[in-house]
């Protein structure tokens, strides 16, 4: 089971100096679940995400994946986890302009040391899953923004990582393309059942794709629950205000079946 668990205890997690970025944040993400972390800019959500794969080591607390505390690993062990177990999809695509689409999708496999014929085959399959079959030999600047983000998603999928960390992955896209990418992700999830931590500032996106949602404010998780919890039983006025513009009827009508494994935070 690929369960991801993070906890800070009473000591603050700090991004740098004496500025508290994430405080007392404890939660678990179950296998096959899309766990959304939602908050305004500066709430600490992206910092939180980067502690999960060691890009920002916490000053206190732990991150457990497959029974191992990632904060206790040395640099080589952490690189191995990033290469094989936990992949990241960034907001701004992070594609190499001098590599073809298929070579971009295969990059993570190249880092793993996978032989070229195998990585080409796996990258092509990932591109097929993300709707980019026929674009393998194109260059990134020949693609639309939505297609470039699909390449970034394909690169993460090609490594066959158990956990995907997605940092505002769709927020730079136009609204229609953004919704297409949300639907693409949900379609892939129905087949692949990845464990996903998804960062967003958009409550509409959160309720559309999330099995559970954690709302952050000033570095703290103020509520962690289901879509129904946040819409019908907000923990405080801040959460209620955040969710105020969400059309409840549309939100519930648009819900997909929840993940089969439950988590407790």
C-alpha cells in the first residue's frame, strides 16, 4: 500500500530563517486517493508539497512513505525515491525545448537508467494515455499550453511512480483547457489509481477532482475532510467563505466515486 503520511507535531516547519511556512500540519493520503490541498497564495500549500519529496526539508516532523521516514534518508536515497516512487508535475510544464516530445516524456526514465528502447516504449505509451499519440517527434514550442502540460503529466506517468505531486498543475491554462485537463486526470485515475496530492487555489477545481480536501490558512490546515464536509459542515467562517461561490448542486452532480481506501488525518 502506498500510503503517504506527514506530520509536524508542535514544532513549526520553516521554509527559511524565522518565517513559519507550514505549522502543525498532520495528515495521511490513502492509496489511490486524490488529496487536494487548497488555499490562497502564501497559505503554505506549495511549501507543504515540497516537504513531501524532500525538496524542502522540514525543520521538524516526518514524512512517511512505504514505511520509511523520508526526512531521515541521505541524498542518494532521496534521489532514488524521487526517481522511482514520487513524481512531480509542475505548474509551468518544465519541458526541455531542445528535446522532442517523446524525449521529454522519457526524461525521468533516462534518470533512472532505463535503456533507450524501453524508455521510448514506455514514454510513447504514457503519451498515448494523455492523448498525445502522433506528437512524439514534435518540439515543445509546437504544442499548445494544454498539450505541453500533457507532456509533463506523461513524463510523470512514464516513470510508473506510485505517488504524483501536482503543484498548481493546471492553473496556468485557459479555463476550457483547464477543465479538459481535469477530466483527463480523472479518466487516467479511473484506470491507473495513482496516489495524488494536488495543490490548487481554486475551490471549483478542488471539489471536482478531490476525494478529500485540506484547506490551509497562514501555514495551518484549518479543515481536512470530504467535499460534503467542506460544503455542508465548514469548520469556520474562513472555510465557509472560501466555498461560498461553489454551486452545491453542480458540485454534487459532478462528483466521481470516492477512492476505495479511506484515510484518517
